[in-house]
C-alpha cells in the first residue's frame, strides 16, 4: 500500500458525472485498488476454480498435440477435397479475437478516446494470448512441425528460399510481426505499473521480480516524454499492422481461385469480422472480471455501452459483407460462384450457415440497437458469446463449404471433424484462459498510470 | 555511519501543478541540473525542464526505412539474383507480391526501434539510481510529485538550495545520497 499520505488532503478527486470513472477517486485510491488485486488480496478460491479448469483444458491441448506429433495429421478430419479443416478455422478465429485488443490500445489511443484507459491492458493481454493460441494451429497442421523454420528466409544448405509470392509465407511474416509488436506494446505499457508494484510490494521476491521487470523506471519527466512519444508511434504503427494482418489472413483464401474464396471483398470483411469477434471477447472477459474483482468503478456502464456499439457497427459491416458475397455470386454470372452460394444456403451444411446468420446477424443486430439491452450486463454477456460462436461458424462455413464442392463434381466430398479436432480446439481455450488467469493474478489488469492520468484530467475539467 | 556524498535535494509536492510551478521557478532561479518525477506523464513538465525535442521519432524513421528496404531486398535478391525460379510464368521481379512482407518488416523494424530506442535513450535498464535513496520516493510511482536539484549544478548550495525549496512550499525536502 505504500505510506499513507500525511498532511493536508488537497489531492485531485474525480468529480461526479464523469462517465468513464466513478466519482471520489484519487491517484492513491485508483493505484491501491488495482495493485491490491495483485499484491495484497491474495489468491482467491474463485480464481483457483477457474484456473484449474483452464489448466485441465490446457492438458487436453497437450494431449492432442502429442497425439498429432506422434501419429500425424491423419487424426484430423481433413482429407481431399477439404484439406483445410478445423486448423485454419480456429487459426482465423483466434487471430481475429486478438485484433480488438490492438484496436482498443492503438486505434483508440490515436483517437484520444478516454474510455479505452481501463480496458486496454487486459484487452492487449487478450491479444497476446489469442495469438499464442492461433499459432498452435498452423504449426500443428504442418505435418512435420519440427521443420517449421523452413518457412523462414535463412541461407540454408538446401539452396532454396521460401516462396515469397505465396500468401502462406506472408502469413508467417504478418503473424510473427503481430505477435512481436503486441508483446512489445504490452510490455512498454506495463513498465510504469511494474514500477508501482515494485514500490508497493512488501515481499522480497515480489520487490525483486517487479523491480527487475520495471527496468529501473523512476518516472522522470524526460523519460515520460520519450515514453509517450514511443507509445504514440507504436500506436501509429500497430493500427495499420492490425489491418494488414487480417488482410494477409484473408489473402490465404482470396489468392486461391476456389469459388467462395476468390473475392475482393475478403480483406475488409475479414478485418471487420475480426474486430467484431474481438470486441465480443473483450466483453466476455470484462463482464465477469468487473463483477468478480469489484471493478465497476473503473469499467463502467459507459465502457460496456461503447463496446456494444462497436459490436453493432462492425456487425453491420459483416452483414454487408455477407450480402455482397451473395449478390456478387449472382451478379457475376459465374455458375460456380452461384452454385457455391446456393450450396452454402441449401446444401448439406445449410443448418450451420443459418445458425451463423442467426448468431452473427439476426440476434445481435436486432438486440443491440436498444440502449436498454446495451446496458443490461447479463444480456450483453450472452450476446458476446453468441457472436463468438457465430464468428467461429463463419470461418467454418467459408473454409468447408467452399472446399467441399469445387469445379468438378467427381471430386466432391464431405468434411467430418474428429475427436482430436475438437480436443485441440477446446484445449487452446484452456491455454488462453490459463494465461489469462495468471495475468490477472500477477500483473495489473488495468493500466494504473493511465487511470491516474484520467483522474488528473477529469479533476482538472 | 559513513557520511555519503550528496547527490542532490529532493522536494515532494502534492499536485502536478505545484510541481510544474516549482520547476518553472527553479529554472528561473538559474538551476539547470534538475529533474522531476511524477506518477503519470504531466503535460508541459518536460518543456519546463528545458527538454523540448526527443530523438525517438528519428530512430523510428531510420528503423522503418531499414525494415522497408531490407524487407524488399530480402525477397528481391533470391528471386531475381541469387536463385531465380520460374514459377507459373511469373516475372522474377514480381514486386507487387513482395509488398506484404516488405510492409510487415517495415512495421516490425520501426516498432523494435521505437521500443529499444526509447529504452536506450532513457538509459534502461538502470539497476541502481541515487534518487531511489530519497525517503518517500516510492510515492513517485503512486501519488506524489518530486523535484530533484542535483548537487553538481553550479548554482547548488546545500543550505541555500534547501531554503529555496522550502520557499517553494514543498511538502517535504530531503537530502539524496549518491
């Protein structure tokens, strides 16, 4: 807790009527409230329950990976014609979820949105963990994952280079750049908060670890100036990066000539879909977190309302994407495109297609217009889960229905996922939540220094 | 106990505005070796300290350019010079398909230079720094604002400077050992 301030109390106080933070907070109170979760409140029973469930699922992932390494990708449901099954579906799903975190921390910073302050830290953490989960799938889809480094350009004795004209190689660069920049951005944001934890910690080991990680941060005004400049530039770099990453992911599909993939609408529609699912995940995480750790003062109704509006906006873009896809299939006059759409809507995977439309469009796009529902925490939580299911189904439909019936009817087939497919998917959910539980226990889940800055600015106004 | 050499005098303030005012007065009084410590970035404080421009943007620009040209060359060299392969009749120098990787590497190198440039200019990691010897300095990362006047400043005089800081209505003035 540090020393109690002595002397006259003329510290700035948040006045009533600020939508982003509850009234009455001071520098000290926001600092103590957030750091106490890490330092003094200890490990709670609820944390253990959640962590152990997540950890058990992580072990399921290890089991699935071990099986795939030992026996091979034949354990997946993939075959010709559907050579891209759950692996790519899950990869795109997880990468998409990550995008909202970068968008909140980078794009909203550039737009000077005050409401990003209390959600950016855990949204960025979500990004990093989601990208970690995404990385599992291409790796475990490779056949011989131990040779993954063949994708990297290095002067090898084989005398060949990666195929730089292939979107799959672009993907390697895009995703690894994204992972690296997200980790850097997150760590830079953490430095001042790690210094706060170092200064508040009572235990020797905590002082040492947080002191080591805070690199000797002392809050010098000159350091702050460089720090803010670097953060601003990182935000400016991360914003186009996040758009490029999902564009490149969509290139994995569009550069191919498969009907249902070969479309110019994919990049923007993939980016919007990514942000859509990502904001849904932020809501899924924020709603239980704020009630479990009593953070309603910091993650207010305004935050939830704004995120719900983001869901609505990006969801409408996604709906436009579906509409255009269907329209172009007919307008282009291409019989294969037309067949693909008809097959999607009325073929063997039709129930999943209509479930996708229900989850992504019918439910959220009708309910989220109402401000009552946007401010109803339980409804919002359910909608966020529905959207994530919908976005998973969207990727499933794009991958499977496009591949399973292409140009030649003699090569048509069906895709049936296997147990290993599901185990690996649920396993990565375990990986995600294991990392997330560790994060909320050992690092400040809300940016403390930015909250103090928010107190300063709102008290001034 | 051995008497430590004096690193400077640290004054504690309760608000950002009080600190900003103190910094301005200290600069006016002729102090040049001073620093301010705050729990969050305070607008105008670096300028008040006489620190106007930072080289971070230049470093990022150079990093970005290296990433851009390096990234393009990385693809141009093997495809056109080192190991040209005819793939689907595409031209060797099919530069549009080299753009995504060029872009990603531009961002990567610029971001790495932003982070490591900022850390290097700030002198991090700093395992030891005298200001941590100041009493109550742990509050600099929580809710208090500190002004340091360094002993190596030509105008520094242990007694007079202390008096000067007290007159600035500092909440507390303390000596900082090296």
